């Protein structure tokens, strides 16, 4: 299950600890976010070398502002602490795996 991040410090520490991070920026009221959550859980189960985290944009606005999140869901792909890409909207499992290979491969 994805780690929930609440503060900038938590997120910074996690990015330093794991070489590959996928951050799911979501909102509890966002229907596409709710649809994406089980898809991400499935991908997470099959991708042990990638750390998946969830960031609630309404609770962690400082992180959302830092990453210029304007729509949800947004997935941010981070490799060795550097943002490699930002992808918007609901995606199927195959698309997420494709993006992991693109940004982390």
C-alpha cells in the first residue's frame, strides 16, 4: 500500500531514500483519483523497486504548489530526487508500466 505523505520534509526524506518514486497527487473528492487508486495498487504490487506515495492536494498544498499540480490525478515520476515527468488523468495499468519504463528505464 502506498505511503501517505503529509509534509515537505517527509517527501524530501523519502526522495533521498528511494531511487524511484511515483507520487500520486490526489483529492478525496476526485472521482478519477478514486478510479486510479486500485490501478496504482496493482502496479505497486508488481513493481517492488519503485516507491509509490500518495499526496492529498487539499492537505498538503505546499507540496502541490512546489510541483505545480493543477489537475488531479497527477502522477509525478522522480528518479534519484529529480522530477523526470508529470502525467495527468486516469491511466490503465499498462500505461503506468510504460511510463515507469520511460522515466526510470
